[in-house]
C-alpha cells in the first residue's frame, strides 16, 4: 500500500464528514443542543449512530484479533453486544420520558436523591467514558500506524486531535449524522473483507483445513474455555447496559418508541454481523499465523483486497473508531457540564456559555483519554479490565434501582465497591484471571450480594421517586 495515499484519502473523507456535521448543526444555540441534539433525534439517526458505535473499535480490531487467535470465539463480542443493546431497549427505553441528562442523574433518582451517590457516580462514569474513548484512540492509532507506516504513539496523538475536530464542530447531532453515514461504509467494508479474505486464501475449505479444530467448536469454547467465553460475552453485554454513551442515546431520542426501535434493529443487525469478524480473523490466521500483534489481524487482512478496495475498507475501519469514540467523547463532556461543573459551582452553567464550555471540556476529555491510550496496545484486554473494574457495580446498580424501590444510596455504594474490589482481586491473581478469562462474573456476584444485604440493613429512602425527579429537574434547569 502507498501510505501517503491513504493519509490523503482519509483526510479528504474526514473533511467531508466534518463538513456534514457543521452543516446540520450550524443553528444550535444551547448546551442541550450540543450534547443531546435538542432531545429530538429521530429513530433513523439514533439507529445509524448506535450501529456506527457498535460496529466500531471492538468489532474491527478486538473481535477480529480474537477470531485470529481463537476462531469462532470472535463471535462472542457481537453476541454479547447484541444481547446488551436488546436488554437496554427493553429495560431502559422508558427512562427517556424522565428527561435525564446524564447517567448520574438516573442513578441519583434510583437512590433517593443522594448527592453522595450522584457525585460518586459522576466521577465513575466520567472515568468510564474516558476509558472507552481511550480504547477508540488506541484502535484508531493501530489503524493509522499500520496504514500510514508511522509510530503508533504518533498515530494515537493524530487520532486524538481528529476527535477534537470531529466532535467539537457540531456536538451530538453532528456525531449522529456522521455515524449514520459511516455505518453504511462500515457494514459494506466488513462484508467485502470477509468474502475477499476467504477467497484470497483458497476458499472456506482451506480456512477449515488450516485452523485448529478446537477453534471451530461452538463460539470457540474448545480453545478458549467455557468460563472465559461466558465471561467475555457478559462483559461486553455489560459494556452496553451500563455505559454512559448508550444512555446518552436514550436521553437524546425523540421518544421512547424511537429509542426502542433503533436499539432492537441494531441488536438484530449486530447479532447477524457477529460472525464476520470471526471469519476475517480465521482467514487472516491462514494468511499469516505468526503476526507479532494479533490486533493487526484486521489490517493485515486487507492484503487480500485490490488496492482501491483495501483503501475503502481501511477508511471504513478508521470510520468505525471515529464513530465509536465520538459518542464517548460527548458522554464525557455532558458529565463535566452537568455533574462535575454543578458539583463545584452548585449550579448549571449559563445557557449562553454552555457551548463554549462544552468545547473546552472536550479538550480535557480527549487529553485524558489519550493518556489512557498511550499505556496499552491490547484492545480486548483493555476493554474487559476497564469494564470489570468500573461497570460491574454500575450494572447491578441500574438494574436494582430500576426494579427495586427499596434500593438506597448505601446499597449503591456497596455495589460499586464490591464490583471494583472483586475485579481488582482477580486481576492481581494470575491463576484466577487464567481460569475466569476476566473478573466480570465474580464481580457481578459480589456486587449484587453486597448491594442487597446493605440495602436491607440500612434505612429506606426518605423521598419518593416523584420528589427526587422534581429535585433533579429543578437543579438541572437552575430553578432551585
């Protein structure tokens, strides 16, 4: 590949996407316009944005590399993600009607209006958003380093700067339009690469003949192991159920019906899509079974394509990272604007300053995420550890809070601490990590038990949920 050509074509493509983002958001005036699209995003835009995010860094870099190493286990990322988005549609779609702005508002509502919980959760979900954005910078850096033949850390910095322009121009509505257009490129790119990579190595029979039979067992459990396979699918599902960027879509949708329709269609598409990364990974393993870094499997697979198609697919891969990361960047900005700013000043920023502050906070979010990304070159390991540490307790919190009105702030803190401490214990014990794959299953179990026990032995919430919702709304609208 001619590396300079790739950079030229990608910058042209990115420039066109930014121009679209500017055009569709040139009349926005408020912070709510910038970070929630005015709460008017229709079903098709929400669908395109969600598809663009899910078929992103994890699928292109992570799932393909997992398929390269473990065969059909590459499907687990798609199975877990599809299950997570379908559950989110069913369980949390109606949350749209409460007009929350951030996930910390939602959890505050579930726990009696506790300021302690609201502030703690704000910090945790801010870290989660930073962690997810860091994963996308890492994935984009891997793409760019390969395609442009530059140092990987330099590539990560370029990708981080790209996010500043991608998101800073028009905010969430621009991101949704860009993601919708890019999701079409993403799907076509994956389909073309799967077909062409199998053909390149001599057909499906050649792939089967040159792949470890254990990797051809259902979901690769013969090679990966039953417990690690279950843990991976669960951790990816939790990464959807309890991740701020997916909540952002619920809060910004035009209606509950729009969010449910878009999430269900996304889940079904993603379920069907899940086998493509595994196929690409296995075909790449036949091409070259000795890649130094399996994370480059998707990129290496493009050798099977004619030059023009390879360029299109690589740009599609970069689009995947930009789509995924843009939503997490917006989620991080909304947390600073709504939660951390309010925590420090006691009130929301003035409407006329909200967009300017949002762009300033965007710089902070991306800079922090870049620091995370510079510490790792392993997508799957990065994502699973980050989710287990931060999101296990968050998942238990939102599920108990949604359906158990007795749940209180003490139980919430117990859930968060139980999940994090258990995850840390497993990560620091190599034998446990090897047996489990990742810490998510014990983290969820300990978090759930701790939350239920502590809730039952501590006082009930003093305020009703109606009173808490009014309190949150008044604070957000600066009427309190």
